[in-house]
C-alpha cells in the first residue's frame, strides 16, 4: 500500500493545543476498549487533523491496525471536542472498514467524512470519566512542556511520542521503552529531545520532522 507523504514540518499553535487536548482526553482507551475488542493504539498529529489508530490490544504489527483521519474542525468550522471525537471513533470501529489503498507507516489509512458520520451515544462510563477528569485534572494555565500531541504503540514494550518542544516548532518523535527508569527518562525528556545531535529522520513517518531514539537511554 502506498505511503502518504505529508510530513509535519511545522506545528500550528492552535493545532498543537487541540491535538494535545484530544490526546490527553483519549488516553483511557489504550487500557479500556473503544468497542468490543478494539482499543486505541495511537493518536497521530496530521495537518489540520488527527489520525486515530485502532486495533486489538495485543497487536504487534502496524499493518494489523487501522488509522482514521479526522479533521480538527467540524462542518461548522468549530474545533472538534474530545467527546465528539470519541463518539465518531466508536461509530467507525463498530462498522466494517471501507476499502482503502492509502497507508501511513504501513497502517491502512481511512480519510473520514464527518458530515456523513453519525456519532455513537456516550456511555455511562464516558460521562463518569468526564466528571472525574474535570475534578482530578483541572485546567492549568501552564500546559505540560513539551506538549504531547500524539503517540503510537509501535511494538511490544515500545512507544513513539510526538512532542512539540515549542508551540510553533517542528514536532519531535521520541521512541521510548515502557520498562526501565521511566521516571528519570520522563524528567529528562525536554532536554533530551532538544539535543539536535540525537535527531534523525524517519522517512516512513510524516507526523514529525525529527526522531530521537531513547530506547537505550
């Protein structure tokens, strides 16, 4: 399947803020299924969109996942909210996948027309999570730095983080292991991703300008 070559070289400040908000809001669904046996496996930042990656919890091959590209704005030009994005994703994962010849990072990619998409009704758990997040994670004026604009579970015990070190800077991909001294790694992440001598280019990944390998840090 052909790879799409739309590389994220520079991040729009509003897009970064919204992608970070959507990513934060969907994190629960890497542990709890979206529908049936379908889990969230990634949120990829794309120009004016997010690519919601779904698949089985034990999937180790990217080709067995599915990515849905969903615009950051609805048909009225309003920013898409996390509850609406979740409802759309539930509808998409509850129906048969349309055929696609497009792919990104070997993941089949489906571009979604949200004007023809009926959102699934929120569950009681969705509503409970919304209440609890509001109380447990109140809004703060200083957002996390670097902002987490997306992620992808790339294999057993590995993850790629998509980080915006500055609001209008190119996004950085950071490959990390999910074992070892994670607390120390996360504390050092801002400085490590800023060390240009660590930067490499991943020609298969259009979601970031540079990649930093921190799996052996």
